[in-house]
């Protein structure tokens, strides 16, 4: 049993009378690929948003790497070692692919406003290091030949890869992917699976929200299922697939 990296403890989120999350508790272990699935409206993205500082939970909370997670603002989550992508791609459309990744890298740098204005030797050296690391990450996700292209001009699949590269630039301990395979064809999905598996092999824990159940069941070590904001089951894929409550949640009773 690997050590617990992230623990959600009775996390609740309400929007007026709608209970988007109902006391959700789950654990993600270091070094695994953890799947989070459920029908539309089940609360999956709301869970991500509570964990990464876009929403403040109405109840419960998170511990990360053994400490209370202060994710009341997105930058705090990034500083703690949690990076994410979005269900709807959120790139800087009028910046190049290289510039998009460099933006993500700045969370791990030390130059402040004064250094940026003065452009002293230390700041210039740091900026060169940021650029080099961004180039390496574009190569890692296999779009290094598009480095100088505007993000808006990349194909859909390449934009997904670019968003992952930008998230990796923050040096996350936990990478959270929100429906990365949405809109991909079979070839792109197979390449994405290889990329995610490689990210885990290289030492980053992955939390995956995905509607492609075949991808989830073939890739994830453990899977949690949400329905109407509540946790239905958390177990290995073989057990989850056979659970009658999961079958009913997807197909109806």
C-alpha cells in the first residue's frame, strides 16, 4: 500500500438548494493513476474546483502530502504541488505554444517585479532556464515542432497536449486532468493514454476525470464513481465495473 498523497474528508459544496457534492471522502495514493467518473452533473468538476481553489467547500476539506491543503485560491494549490487542466481548454490563444508553457513555469521561479524591470543577470539566467525547460516539455508531449505557433492555430489534440505541458511546467506532485480525451479520435486517445502512463512512470501522480470509460478502466489503478454529488464506490477497475450501483448510474435502473 503506497502512502496517501491526497485525502478528501467529507467535502461538500452547495449552490443554493443544489448539493453538488455530498460529503465526499476518498484517498489518492502516491504514484497511482486515479480515475474519477460519473454521469454528467455528478460533481466531478466541482470536486476538482474545490481542490484547486476555484471553489471554497461548504464542508470538509483536503489534506495533501500530510498537511492541510490551503487551496482557497488557485495559486496556493499550484504552489502546494497540484496542477490541473480544464474540461474546456484554457490556453492563452494569442501566445505561442512555447510562451504558454513558460507561463506555467513561473510559479517555480524567484524573480519578482523589480527583477523583471531591471533585467539583471540573475533574472536573465532564470528566464533562459524557463525557456529551456518549456522546450523540453514541448518535446515531452511531442509538439516541439509547434513551439512558435500561436496556441489558437494548433489542432485540438495538440492544444490538449499543450495544456498538459503547461501544467507539468509547475512541477506538480499531483496532476489533475479534466476530460483530456474529450473530442479525440481513437488514435489521439491511444497517444494520450501513452502520455499519461509515461507521466506516472516519471513520478507524477495522476487524477483523471474522463467520460471514456474504456480509457479509465484500462489505465487507472483505482476508480471512484460519483452520482448526484455522492461517492458510490472507490475500488479497483474490475470491481467498479461489476458494481450494480455503477451500472444503474450510467444506464438507469
